[in-house]
């Protein structure tokens, strides 16, 4: 196999584009795809200050590396979920990357703010950790972006993540989610920062190849709560289809984005207001995170945690 660009010996095959690249040309290809995605959706421009949510995994660290190389102004945010062992190892990988590159990194911890980790909040409110985690992460990255004056929040969601959630939303006809699923979520309120996914057309395998070529030291393990998640089943099913018919994932997602208007009527008009306790944007008087923390802390009379977060 020869590199599509320079005809040297190829090291990475990109089957869905019917191409292969050597290490150097693959990096060029990866950076070009990221740049193309950013420009195609006008996600941000070189003047913007981007807050990138990092987990220590290959996707977010590869994106961090790519954004720096593309010349964007980026600060990373690590959210410490308090998941035993895993959170510490994740943070170590982020710190290692920041130390190696000199790139700025902020951290925020659920335990420091509310006195409880994500698994503790989930236990006390009798919810599954991932449901609590997703909500708290969205809350915290928006809050950190607002307080730090960032114009945009970027996450490392890749093509595999996007098609797995598309399949899940279609299988269960989650029309509201389908109406809102896109790589660019604009700000719909002055206190809601826009959210973007610059890796949305790059596969998990491509992110892995980039991380390996760039010698990025990432955390290979999954969060222990991911085990048994339906999104993993969807990813496996999609991998089978992709192996038989390369390019299916990308055309599935692109076809959906092209026909997204079909779901527009399900994006209900909701009235947004500020939470009376924390000031974050919500549709209720008190936001869902403040209500969740209140319930968790009521069951936790032994901690002196504060239901009203201040970072
Ligand atoms: S980190 Fe959080 Fe994931 Fe762990 S608890 Fe679930 S949602 S699996 S991306
Ligand atoms: Zn609130």
C-alpha cells in the first residue's frame, strides 16, 4: 500500500475514503479534516478563545494537539468527576500533555463544589451515574466558559460517538434529540455558550492513529461506568456494518445532517430563564442541577456541602 499523497510506504489505511497515508501525510489529512469541519460550520475563528473539554482519552487529547497546531487559542478544561481511580488517572494524562506542550489547562471538581462525587450523587438520588454525569458536565463546562469569558466550548466527540447516538435516537424515535443533534449548537441565550464538535467526521480509529503517530500519552481505559452502556452495543453494530461496507458511518451521519430539516418541528420552542439559585440557564424556576444537588445533599447530612455552587 502506498501513501495517496507522497507515494511512500503507507502506514494508515482510511477505508471510508478509499485511501492510505504515510505517518506525515496522515497528520496533514487529520489536521485538514479538523480545519474543514471548523470552517464548514463556522465553529470558531482564530480570534476566539476556545474552551476544550478534555478527558485524558485519545480523542480529546488529539483534538487538543490538532487545535494547537492549527494555531487556535485554546484552553483545556478537565472535569474531575470523582470516579475512583479513573478520574485521577485521566487528570494525570491531561496534566502530562499540558506540561509537555505548555498549553493552559483548568480543572474543576464536582466534589469541591458540591461536596459529592458523581457516583455519590447518583447513589444518593438513585440515578444511574451516566445520567447524572452528562447533566453535571454540561452544566460545568457552560459555567466555566461563561465565567472565563470563552466564546465557545469544544468537545472531542468523534464520528463513532455521533453515529452511535444518531442510531440510538432513531431506534427510540427521540425526535427532540434528533432535532438538536448536530456538530454545532448555537447559543440561544446570552448565558449559554455555543458548543462544537470539530472531530465529528473523524473515526475513533483515525483519532487513535493520530494520537499514536504524535506520541500522545493518553489513557486507554474506558470509564468503569461505560461498561454495558447501550452506546457500546450501537458502536459494535455499526462497526460490523462499516467493515462490510466502508463509508456507511460517514454517509449515515452526513445524510442525516442533510435532511435534518425533517425534524425541525420537534425542536419545541422553550422559554429560557435563569435559575433562581445559581443563575445558569434553565426552563424551570430552579435548574435541574440545583434540584439534583439539593436532593443529594438532603440525604447527606454528614457533609457541610453547599447546594449553591460557586466555582
Ligand atoms: S464519564 Fe460519565 Fe461517561 Fe463515565 S459516568 Fe458515564 S457519562 S461513562 S462519557
Ligand atoms: Zn441552578
